[in-house]
């Protein structure tokens, strides 16, 4: 019935081919001192695309010809059928559909637009026109897998709109032509057809789709789209961003996606002269920026690999690595508060594409923001410890108001001088081999204690856990002359886990004490380590940047250093060292001492 409904009311149609207009005179003042080779990096990447090398998930590049086959998996070679209505989605899911969706997000479009503006080389404009035309011919509206997901449709539409802005002048409203308007309308109608599904997910789907409705509808001058998008943005930003700034998906990467999406919304609102959103909306937006600031390493710009990660970095207008999160909060804070969080650097490039008195105020200041010594995000369940800007850590606390995608209770993440010393495994892929279906999202992928080879929550599906852990007590914080001390307690399934953390004032020495009762047979303490050259001497691990010592009153049945896996990018895994301490006991008391070297 549902398939017949969609095919009847949302039939397959030809997709309009939107024109590209290039205004070479509307060129912004870019970096006078391009010490980071920003322009060169952009042009090199754009040339690879022209030569048929496209990047998947901001990581690996594959030669797929120019133009690519929009329906072929670059890894398996499998081709997805064309001509089927998107509602026949079961016909598409033999392998990872995200490999097909990736190029149809059109993230290559703003990159080619930047290269065209940097060089005035018409080959990049020709490439844009050729790719867009080929995509539209081979992806009729409501046909092919690239119309299945309305969030993917939304991202594609916003990338198209963003690139029109860049090519015509970042502070200008893109020209309106019949084919452009038809292209936007078709995307908006596809979004509307499954909007109830997006709203039910309580995740970034609803924010992305609301943003597309607002931007597309506002540009078209169609209030039914724009007003609906505005109402949904107000509703979902208020609901899904918690009062401490945490986002409903408990993921650093999806948190960035929300900020980048709202940034596009606010830029469009300003250039269009539309009414401001509510104070509640901007308060939550600011809280989300503040949250992500606390999770960004000051030296590297990287973040703990928390939660789900599908490789998204949308609306990117810079040449920095995917793992650098500084650009997102830099432009967002400039947009909302007229302040730079970080001093000027390559993370500022996107500002220059949009520089306009209609978007940004004059005399933007630099606040050189610093973390508090410790910060408790009680609603999201995070405790950040920052003795100084070089050494810092987070502890993941169980307080789930929305569905968690990871069983990461009491995970401890440690950073020093830009390096992730103790780390999360990531999430790898949403279409995982059986052997890895629980490895990355489960307790084995995190730095905590595994009890009796069981998860603290019940796995219900790819993205679902039951029996959400929520029974923890408020942290106790103490400070002495030489140390900060933090005490945490979690209770689940008859288990009581106490995790106490002590850190020296200078941040160089950390002590993690675990006390666990309710064990039936065995407990495993697991530390996922940075990819250093580690050497083991009895109960001590030594590397060039850090050392660990395991001390316990219990009999330590085994202590081994072995290779496990981590995933820094979607659909990609690599080996990483893991220290496992196994105890056959009913009560565990163990201390891990970590010393950071001053290198």
C-alpha cells in the first residue's frame, strides 16, 4: 500500500538541470598571506575531480571516470538499478547504500566553485555544468537510490544553493531561473513526502530537512515551504539541543553537522533580510557552539571520536582536514556573536567567501576562548576535565534522554598536546560485517570495564540499544594542593561501578580508579591506545609520549597488549593497540596511572 501511494502521488519525472552563472568580478579578498597553501590545496583537489578521482567520506579517493556512474559502488563494483521508484528501497540494500549516496550529496560542487573563483579557469565551470547535467539526466525525480533519503536530498539542495552563492558572490541572492526554481521545488516536494519519518527520528534528519525547506522556500518566495521550515527549525533546535548544549545523537560529528546546517540557515536569513528566529533558537544555537568548543583539541582541532559518524562534513568551504572542527564553530560564533573563538588561521577561509556587512558586523574581535578547569554537561552526560589547554580528558556518563547509538558508559578519553592518548574506536560503518556489528558500538570499543562479557545495555538493532543506562549519581569534585579529584558512580543490572579520576594540577599525571561490585565471573579493563611504539614491562606500558601502570589488589589473571581496530573515517578501519587487563573475581579494585611526557 505505501509503495503504491508514493508511486501514485510522487511519480518519476525528469529532473530539471539548473544553470550555473559565474561572476568573476564578484571576487572576495582572500588570504593575503596564504601560509597554509589554502588556494593550492583547493585547486589540487578540484583538479583530481576533473581527472575522475572523487573522494568518499572525506577520506579515500577512487578513480571512477568523469562523470562517474552515480549508481555504482566504487569498492564492490556493484551497480544499483536505475529506473525504479525510490520507494522500492528493498531493491537497493545489497551493500552499503551510503557509498552510492556520497557523490549525490554534491559536496564536490562547492569545492569546484571555490577553485573556479580562485583561478577564473573555465574548466572548473565546465566541469560543474557537465556533472550537474549528467546527474540530472541519470537521476530522474523519484527514481534511483539517490532519492530514497530526504536528508540526502536536503544536503544536495543546500550544496547547490551554497555554490550558486559562491559563484555569483557570497552576499548575493542567487539568480532565479525556471530550471533552478523547478529543481528546488522538486527537492522540497520530495522532502515533504516523508517529513513525518524525519520528525520521528529525533536526530539531524529533521534539522537538515527543515533547513532545506526554509532556505529553498525562502528563495522561491513560497511561504508554505519557508514558514514550515522555520517552524520545524524552531521546534527541533529547541527539542534536540539540550540545555547544556548536548545534541540528541551523542556524536561529535553529528553535532558539527547541526552547527554547519544552522550556519547555512542563518547566512541565508541575513542575505535575504528575513525575520530573525526566536531568542530560544539563538540560545540553543549558542549552547551547541559552546558544547563543541569544549570537545575540540586546541592544538590539532580534532575531537574525541564519540558516537555515530557517517563521514559527513557538509557545506565545507576550507582546505583543512575533515578531522579539524575549528572552522565550524569559528564561523558560527562570528555569525552569532561577532567574535572569533580562535585567532586568525586557515579555519577562517569560509568567512571570506561570505564577507559582507549584511552577514557579518564590522570589527570582529578575537576572544581566544579558554576552557574551564572542569565542565559538567549533565543533560548529555559528559564530564570534561581540562587542567590546561594541552592536557584534557572527558568521561562519558550515562544519562540518555534520546536513543544512544553507542554503549559507551564510563568511556574515558584522554588528550595531550594534540594527540588522542586514550581513545574511542569510532563507529566504522552502518552496513557492517557480522564480526564487527557490535565491536565498534559496543563496550569493547570503549575505555571502560566490561563485566561478565556483557553489554551494559541491550542491543536491539543497528542504531538501537535498550535498557538505557541512566542510574548514576552526581559527580563529587574535590581539589587539593596538588590534585583535582572527581568521583563517579553508575549502577546497572545489579552492577555498581565507581570510577574515580585524579589529575595533577599541571595535567601531566592521571589516575583512574575502578571499583566494581556485582561481578559474577570476570571483568576486563580495556584501554584503547594512541598509535605509538608501546613497550610492556610487567604491569607497565611505555611509549615516547605516555606511560601506563596497572595496579590492583586483585589477582591479575592476564595483561596483554594486542591489536584491535579503530575507525577514524566512515567505511574505513585500521589497527590500533589495545591494553586488556583480565580479572577473574567478584569484586574489582584496580588503578590505572597515566603519565604524560613533556615533549
